[in-house]
């Protein structure tokens, strides 16, 4: 049923809508493939009354009443959506989203008379659908109890464009509204949503209806509900917010660390942002099937089990760090993303860049023992490898269709966004930066923003006196007050930061000091940047936007002028890594690839030998130990291999019940898996383990086997998604793609199963990107390059246009150029050092 009515107080206006509305739908596929000159057709064959991908702005949703009834036996659901709307201009057409609800793509409601501006109307739509199998929208998840029983639950994941798969809606972030949610369920199940439960009523025998409190004003992608038999544990924050962890009963004992961490971080953010958390509760739910890492649904954040649950016996120091940072990220979103939301997905970084940045700001205070500040610069260097490509994109990039939107969830939005925010904070000072973002959050609470809104909030904190200008610079007088930054005629925050968000890449900065003169130059093939510079203790702050200039500074700065806070790159060549790429690509390199392995181990042997096979030490020491021992064992360093073999025999003889030091478990499994019997034993333990940390380590080990038959079997088994969940497949394919023995299998599997892959993992998704890059970016021969180009060009609209395809083609080209330039030099050098290395 579809109807439209004016709210009851305005019943005298009903004559305007006395006729039944006409429902028109348009097919997803036919619209996406239509050319610019073709109008999309509605379900009745007439032209669809809207040709743009974006919804019209003149219909404004105010409030949703959602009723959802899911059947976890038939895996179907029914729903009723009532949407209160207003019109900002006269119109007879209402366009909204719906997908796979027996209505495809968009809905158009045609009224016999134009809607009156400012009057409230209510749209009522009854619909039905199937629980999704693909971890998007309203989808099915399963888990196996320790007794072996398979149980079903239903959960949601709507970001970025999947709320329309659960209920018809205006599914764009700027269409914020309030939501009243009702869930019908069996008594054996539990329902949770964004807001606390108000009441439960019996609607039929064996059927309850849960009513949840009305949400604050928010975007559709933040709506969430779960129907399950989860158990929970709870604590209260100092301000009275109830924090709860939900998980399957067999794993709820692993939730204590996340609960304590969430309480501490929520309290930190309330204090830091100076804005109280606006909801009465914050739930964190561990979902057995979950494609991404976590999701910031307001009041009900959802996570992979491995990202939320900490097994005190089997989780490593790295696991603890990952859980802490992820919980911090999602809770930061409750302000950056939920309270204040980007207007459109082109500015996704305003959500994700800030949340990534706040991970380090918050955890460095709440969990100083983790020393997260040591890892921040590494994040910046990680993204530079991607951002150096011509196929990279600006932090803020125009996007329109769902595939383009999904592609925005990449390292540029997250990591580069965080790095340029850190650059700005260092330049302004931590306190000035904090004042700016607090002003931004306060001004735009429950609203949507663009790039410039953030910069305007930052610029307003900067006084206009006590500064001095130089050609190409605007600087602070070293003797002026600490709050002064620049003159009005100098460059402002918006001008500076636009060069970092609206153009891709980064400059290479060269600084030369000659006496009292400092020569600064930026080199780039494309653009120039406004680069902030500071001296020690922030005594002088400068920025420049020209290609090169010279500045005379006082003698106090002559000997220690530093660049410390801009986003830059220095290319460092890792010889072993690049030659391994060449070997993996199938080229003959003689014995040359064995030499770098020996050379690398020789360099690190003293450090490796000094490692204890325990869980002792700081987090950074434990993480270093784990990585060093894994490297040594995989590279067949015999002292490490022998020790790992002994541990694995003991563990296997105890039927996997022996408690191994968690930080060395990965190295032990990596050695044990090389034996066929060990491989089979690890897979059996994978099936029965209740520790997601242990399962992740086993999964990694299975993928580095040197047995091609085992690797092929693993690819096929994990793609089925029964014992090994489908969410794990991208990581398994990537691991096998980096395996010198397995890379041809991974590349072949990707090609042969592409159509099935894009059904399970949507075009533009981070999972699909990971698989494309993981199976091809290590290639370094012209033959492989032509293979890659030929395959992806043949896909046409099924993938040829993806950014990750352009990136991997460019990367392979760079690999080839590097090998042409350096391979023979490396070969000669290694051969000259052969006796010493071996």
C-alpha cells in the first residue's frame, strides 16, 4: 500500500490529495546504463519524472516511523514506513530511494495537485524484502555455538547507500530526520536499535513488538537495528550514559576490555569536545558476519568480532591496540560524522579523516602505555605510496553514483585526511586547533557541512595583529603573543588547506641552510601547495606557496631550522621487496632472490636472537617481537624455525589446548602450516575455535603455505562462505596473491570468478579494491601488465572504470620502470657480496 496524507491538524486541506497517488519505479540497471541522452523509464513504461542520480532538494523528510518484522526462519522481512515530509516549493512529485524491496532504485509518487509549501504531509509505504546475503542493508548473519548449533540473526549496515535496502527513504546524508523504530520479534530473540527500549507489547501469540525512543536528528545511513539472541554486559559513564557490549553468549566473556575502553573514551570525548554525548546509551555489538571493520551507527556501533572481542589468553598486543583504536574511531564519529555530518560523500574525509586523527589524540591520553603517537607518522607514509600515483584523487572529490561513493572509503580519505589535520594542529597549536573544532561542532550540531565550513571555523580563531609579512610568507613575530598567527592580508586557513584537500598528491620539499639564509623549494609535476613551516618550540611560524624562495632569519635560528609539520614524502627503496615483486611476477632472477633474504636476516639476526618467546614487555616491544619472529621463520632462519617447530609439536600434541605466548603464535603457526599434517590440524582447530584472534592467525598461516593444492582448496572453500566466512575471503585472496607460490592461483581465481565477486562485494567497495590490488600490484613484467590491462578493459561497466584498476596498472608500470633501472645493478652488487651473505 502507498498513500499520502496531510497530518491530522490540517485535514481541511485533504481535498488537495483526494486521489490515490501513482507509484512509479525505475530499474537500477536500466538507469545506470542509460546514456545522457536517454531518459530512464518507469515501471509502467512512461518516462520517470527525475533523471538525476541525486534526489531533488525540495522535499524534506522530517520524521520516520519504521515498523520492521523479520522472519529469521524464512529469511524475509516486512515493513511499513511512514515519512512526514514538507515541501520547500510547489511540486506534484516525490522522489525517494528503495532497493531490492520489490521496488528498484527510486520511487516517484505523483500527486494530482501540487503539494503546498510548508505543510506537513505523511507518506505511508508497506513493503517486503529478503534479508540480504551480502553484508549490506538488512542482512542475515549466522554463528555456530560451541555445541555445534547454527543460529541466525539479522543485522544492518547502511553506510553509504544501503538504508534503502531496509526501508524506502531519502537516502542521502543531508536529509536528516528523526526516527521512531518498532521491531517485531519472537520472544526468544532480543532487538536493539539506536535508542533505548521504551516498551514491548504482545501483538499476537509468540510475537512481540519493541518500541524504541525517538532518535535525535540524523542521516539515514546511521539507523541501525539488530535481532538476535546476544548477551550483554554494561557500565555507566560519569555523566550517566549506559555503555553496553553485545555478543554471542559463548564469547561475551571476551567483552570486558572493550567495555572498559569504551567507557573511558566516551568520557574523554565528552570532555575534549565540550559537548555532552546526546543519547542515553551507547551499545557496541560484535557481529559474526561483517564486511568492514566497524560502523558508527549512532548509539549502536557495530564491529567485526575480531575488532571488539579480546581473549585474554589468545589475543596479542597488536589485537589490543587494534581494538582500542577502532573503538576510539567509532566513538569519535558520534561527534564527527553523526552530530555533524558531511553534506555529501565528496567530503567523506570530514567524517573519516577526523575519526582517524582523533584515534591518536584520544588514545595517547586514555591509554598512554600503548604509545600510539609512535605510529602516526607511519600512517602518513602508508598513504603516500597511494597518493604519489597519478590515479590518486584529492581528499575532497566529486562523486555521484554508489560505486564512486564506495571508492571514497580509502586511505586518502582516512589517513591523508588525518595527516593534514595533524599538520594543521601543529601549525596552529593544539589548543587553537581544539578551539576551532569545538566551535565547528557547536555551530553545526545536527546539521551538514562542507570543507569550507571547517576552515572558516578554524580561521576565526586567528587574530590579525602582531604579525609580519615577507614575500610569499605570512609569519608570526617570534616576540609576539603565542595566540597570534598571521595578518589579515596573509593566507588564511581555507586558502592553505584547500591546496591539501582539493588537489591530489603532495610536494617534495627541499630545504638548504646557507649562513643566515634558508632556501626552501617545493617540487611537483602538477601543482603548488601552501606549506606550513615551523621552527623549534614554534618560535616562528611560516608558510609559503611559491615554487622556491629564500628567507633570512635571525642568528637564533641559524643552526636548527626544521620542517616538522607538513605532509611530505621521501622515496626509500626496499631492495628485497622490489626484487621479490619481480620474482613473484614470474621472471627468472637466478639465485639473486635468495641473497636479499639472507642479507635481510643477517642485518636483523642480532635483534632476532635477542627476542624472548614470551608476552613480556611494552606493547611496542611485543609487537616488534611478533613481527621479527614471523619474518625470521617465514624466511627460514633456522634458529627461529627450530624453536617454532618445537612449540608447534607441543601445541599439536596437546590437541591445541596448550597456551602459547600470544605474541609468537603467528610465527609458530607459520612454521607448522608448511607440513601437510600441520596444515590439516590448523584447519580443524579453525573450525572449532571460539577465539577470533586465534582464527585470524590460523587464517593467515593457511594462506602462506607452499602447497599449491592446499592454496587452491583454501580459495574455493573460503569463497563458499560456510566454515570460513565470506568476510574473510578478501584477506585470504590477498595473502595468497602475495605468496610467491600462490600468486598465479589468486590472479586466476579473480579473473574466473569476477561476476560472482561483484555480487558478493559491490563495485567500488574496499573489499573489492583490496582484492584487485592484492592480486596484481606486485607484478613487474610487461607480459603481466598486458594481462591486467586486457582483463579489466574487457569488463566494461562491470569494473573497468574502477579507480583501483587504474591504480594497479600504474603501480605495475612503476614496478617495471624500477626493475629496468635497478635490477642489474642489484644483481651485480649481490653477487659481489655472495660469500659474505651466505
